[in-house]
C-alpha cells in the first residue's frame, strides 16, 4: 500500500514540506484510541533472536532510525510504534539555528536516493530536552553537533553543552563531525582535533554517577589511512563505538537530473561504500568495538550484508522513506530466519 499509493502521492510534493506533513499525520493518527496499538501489532516483531546487548544497553531489536529524521525529538514515541529497536534524535546544537537556505532537500528518484544540505536545522538542545521528558520507554540516542557560527577552535564547548543538557534524557551519545553541510565541520575528523574532542567528552562523562556510551559518526569519504586513524582514536580515547556512515559528497554513477545539487547523498548509491567502511573497520580493528551500520539499506539483504560485514546494529533513513515501515519488519523477520 505504501509504495503503490502513499509514496507516489507524497513524492509529488516538495520533500521538506512532505516531511513535516507526514509528521503531523503520524502524530494525529497515534492520538486516536487504539491506533498506536494497531500500528505496533502490524509492524513490531518480538523474538529472543533479535535482542542485542551492546555498551551496557539492551536493544529489543537491532533496527534503529538514524539521526536526521526526528531532529528535534518531536515524534520518537510515535515512530517507535513502527517496530524500531531504538531512535536516534538530532543532530542537536546548543543554540537553535534555521539551517541552510531552502530549497535544501532533494529526491533522486531514479537513484533511490536523497541529497540534503539541511545544515543542522534544529530548535536547540533545550527544546528537545523538554520533549524527551515525555519519553515512554523508547531507547534514545542523542546525536550532537556544533552551531554553524561556532569556530572549530571553540567546537568542544558546543559539544559539552549539548552533552550535559541531554545526559539524563538519552541512552547513548553520537558525536557528529561528519556532516558535509556545516562549513569546516569535517575538519574536526582530523586526528588531533577529534582526539581532543572525544577526550573532553570522556572527561565530562566520568563526572557523572553513571556513564553513558559515546559513539562517533564518520563519513564514507574517509581514506583507508584516515579510517586507520579512526581505529587508533577509538583505542586511545576508549569511546564505545562507531556509526558508519554519514552521507557522502561523492556523485559517482548517479543518473537523476538533480544529481549535481550540493549536500550529502544518502540512499542506494551509498550502500556499497558504507558496507566497505564497516568491513574495513571490523577487520582492521579485529572487531575491537561495536559498529552501527547505516547507509543505503533498502532491503533485508542490504541489512544482512552490513551485519555480515561487521555491524552490530543498523539504522534506516532513506530506505525508510522509499520503502516504508514494512522494511523494518522485513529486516527483523530475515534476522530471525
């Protein structure tokens, strides 16, 4: 029904407007008595084989929603009804910011992909915290970044602010230094500034009564040498894992008319590269740390490929948009089988 009827209608309209319209619809139908239970019944899959325990957290299943979909933590309870094992909110910044000028979100239908140059548009971490106080038991990841106007030399302060503000309301943290849509942000992936940033957050974490897992989200555009640096950084800073990968700036083998739009590319074209990065990290580190695999998962096979390559958990974004919520159920059933 989704791919035959709903998606063709939604894809007739501007993707950013459709995103917010869809949020309104999901919120509305979940307020109707019994509907949230019906949605859970249709899409959720429960089985002991799906359960995972990583960095001290128990996941009911390994399929999560990637950051960027519910940036401001407005719909995590309702989205969890579609069968996700966890929801990652953000990227959040200390201060609210509008993001980049519109139009900034583009469908590449012929490639089953999306290009976005959103630019960390969000209402700020404090607003998100107020919504997270209404969490009904959803396992939440908090993806944090820096404000656009904060120079890189002061970026650590931004990450500290969001880390401390979110600490009591999320289950794990993701340090995002890999978005291509904030000027100079990816420079923070270099070994020296990244090591400094992660060590500072580890110190902040150590001040808490009970520490929270800290993960690093990396770009698919890193070279083998840079990926080896990531492995060294994880070992040195003792963070808890890596999310591989964010969107890419590559435009190889695209056929859609709007393929030259600037921004980060996600969807099917990134699938192979994301899996390559996962495999490289897993093999070269001798599986020394957990990996969450994300990038181009549009089928159960795509998910299984990433798990075979070394991913412990996976996340959906563009695949969820193109394939609909049944994809979550299909992946979980394939994992059981």
